[in-house]
C-alpha cells in the first residue's frame, strides 16, 4: 500500500472523514504535516496522524472509510507513521483510545496508567480536551533498527516501488508492455499473478550484514485467446496492484522487480530501467539481473575487469581460497 503525506489542500476531505468516524478535530490541522493518507479514485479512504511532543510521538486520527475496513489500510498507515517516528528520533509513540484497545494491542501497543504519560503528552490537546478522561492510554517504544539499505548493495539506479507507481499513474490509459534489450519480452494477454513484499537479510563475502526490501511482481503468459485481446492497459495494471497492496505491506522505498518466465526460458527477476510513454503504449524497459561481489571495496575486486579471476587472493573474500581463510564475521 502506498501512502503519502497530507497537505493543506486535503483538509476538507480529512475533516469529513474524521467527522464520519466520530473522531475529534482538535489540533489535527496544526499537525497536518505529519499526517499520512491513502486515496482511491480521488477519495481519501484511510488516514492517520502523528504529533511530536519533545522526544515522544502521539498517534491520532486513525480513520478508515466505510467499505475499506478490515483490509489492512489502517495497519499500513500506522506502520508508515512508526517508520516516520523512528526517522524523527522519537523514543516512543503513544495513543488514547476508547474503543480500539484490542486492535492496538495486536500491533504491539501496551496499556499504561494515564498518569505515567510524559508531561509533554499530558499538555497536548488530545489529553486536555479532545479525548475523554476514560480513554485508555497505550504506548509503544521505538527501538532503533539496523540501517535498512535503500539500494541493493552493488546495484545503482534502482527503481523504487513509489517511483514506478508514480510514473505509471502519470500516463494515459494505453497498453502496458515489458521489453528487454530493445525487444518485446512479455507477449500480449499476460496476467499479473502475484505481488510479493520481500525483505532480504544477507551477509556478503566480506562478512558485512545488510538488509533491504523488494517488491516483486510476477507476470505470466496468457492463453492464445487472451493474447488476441492485446496487452493489459496501464490503468488495469494499477487497479490490480492497488487492490493487492491494500492487504500486504508493500514499502515505498523497496526496489520493484518483475518476475517472468515461460516454457522456453527460466523465470528471472528483472530490474526496471525506465518507463517510456509512446503514442498508444507505455513500455517498461527491463534489465537482466546479474551477480556482483558485494564486498569489492573490502576484498579488492577491480571496478573494471583486468582479466583477474576476482578478489585479491590474500583477502580471504569471494575467490577460491583455503577453507581456513574464509570468514563470515
């Protein structure tokens, strides 16, 4: 699910959604810059806000439009705000609720005495007037995570999920084609069979740990009859994608890849190089994946091939060396 930050022009729709969910407006407009929302067909279907009070955050205004509940919309928004809180250096995120205690407990929030809330939170409008004294106070500590790499080690110019979605959303409704090396790779009539949100935890040959995320979209050839109908349109592709990502936690910063294979070639996960808009079609140019030494700086792999087999033998890195020289941390 793709979320975006709210801007002042969203306020009328935000206000309407909060009122429809019987949530307070007090202070919401003052903290709009840290609100996130999800839209579908030009309508806000989900909303959540974050207030900062010194080193702590206050989660508020979690609202989902009727017809979109129990689809992961709220969970996706809360997850995005918790990442924002971590990036802001907050130590905890707290909330007040009168009806949703079990829901927030499933997300890791714990009930605490209201009197134990930090003084900065006690002074907020939520505590002072917006929420009743009977509201349950809950809190979640923000723990620093190991740095999540924004690019796959060794790969430059990756296309993020957000960049791909934004680029495709800006195109007219034309046939969507996938090309490789200047030639059509996926024929007409193809299906989108799966969207995967993948987290990679890895250690390279130099003993360095890394983590990153990928969004993998699987394509499959259709039947002969389906091929006669032509290519899927860009709008239909986005509709399928958006429907899936309302239920799985796809990350904006994750690299997007396309997985494709058939009875003549094995399935591979291709990188996206660029999107090209033509008169009657939109072309997604793909790039074949490759294998690279992720510890080139540490083990001496040349940036330009010199005819050597690989890394410096004395490094004990990724070339064939005696077993006793190979270490992974």
